[in-house]
C-alpha cells in the first residue's frame, strides 16, 4: 500500500537519526549524529529546538526522572536539554577510542540499549562494535559482540522478543528476550529484504507488533510482519537515505521519518532537495509509547 508523506521540517540534517516521540511534551526527539545535535520538534508550531552536545550523538531517549538520555561518541550520557548540560554516565568502551555509539532504545523494563561501531575504520568491513544495555543501576552490560552497524532495536508488546538490525546484514533478526534480566538468546533472521530497497537502518514497532524499517539508500520505509516475514506496507520518501522513524502525535498514528544528506554528490542533492528533512506519513496504524530510561 502506498502512503503519502509530507515534509514537516526542511532540516537539511547531515545525518538525521534517532526519531523518538516524547508524549509528555508532544514533541519529536531526533538527533543529527555527525553534527552532535539533539533536536526537539513540535509538529503543532513546527518549531525545532536544537541542543549542541559537543560530540557525536547516536540516539536519544527520555528519562523517567526527567531530562534525556543519549548514546554519544564516548558512552551513555544524560542531558539536561534546558541547560545544555551533558554528563557521561558510563563509557563501556573507554578503551576503544576508535568506536562511537550509534542507535538505541529502551527495553520494556527501562534499560537503555545502544550499540557501538567503528568511527575511524570501515564499518562495512569491521564488526568492531558491540551492543550494550545501560541498566537501572548505572552499570553497562555487554549483550552482543561482533556488530558492524548497530541499528533498529525494538521489543514486542509481550516483552518476549527483541528485534535488532545490523545494517550490513540486510535483514531483521529476532532474539528471545528475558525482561527480568535483559538476557537475549536464540538469534534468528525474521525479515529478509528484496534487492533494490536499500539497507535496513532505524526501526519502530506498531501496536500490532509489525515493524516499520527505514531503508538507507532505498527511498522508503517498509512495514513487515516479523511473525510471517511478509510485507505490510510501503512508505515512499523523497530522500534516498532514510534513517529512522517513530510513531507520534496525540494518537500515535503519525509516523515521523528522519533522513540524511551526508555523502550525497551535488547531483544527488539536486535530485532530492528535501534530503535531510523530517517527514510525516499516516500509514493507518498506531505505534506504542516509547519506554523511558528507568535508571
Ligand atoms: Ca541508524
């Protein structure tokens, strides 16, 4: 099914990412990874507030006690967005300065998961990253090693399954998930993509436990049912590098989509002048509220 998208913020983001809806403020949180910016976009006023955090920022989540949590170049961090104050909470890879953090989200118990990738090397060739959870006691637990580009992490409504993307493996994998401990097991592929649709990047899950996956280089967001591996929707985006998506709005039925400008030739930029923008689609389904960090 084809769904129309609307450009709601002509951000020209270098590497827009990390879309997440904050129900408390009714704003879309998102980041520009390489510019080191955290953005808060109000779809009603179309105002976008920007906080520069002084280093690369891979993703943003809300925090139950207030403020925001980030996965930045050098670890898990808290951010007071009003004061612009960044505090590193835990850097599990202080000994690997060649890595940076990338995408992440909170699990149903409120742990903050995020993965690392090489910053100085070739992430397509080097599985130099790992996936961690920042636990409620502030400790970081390594959960998965040998990751190239950690992306697209979400959990099923029953908290028994975790879905994960390593972008260089062009598929979505599922794990059995133990919500009491955060342990993952039984990794298996659940979604394979056809040729020519790009590579899976960020991902969100809807109220029917279907996945909506931003396709880098694919000009689209794809919907899949991970229980059958079958497609459930296609959202065409007027930008090739589609990076993440999140359901938002008062009824969680608006899908906000981020995109990137990075690496495009002048010719490619001319062909996709809205690249780097934030887009809105209404695919006719609802999302689920994102879980805040509970630590
Ligand atoms: Ca990403």
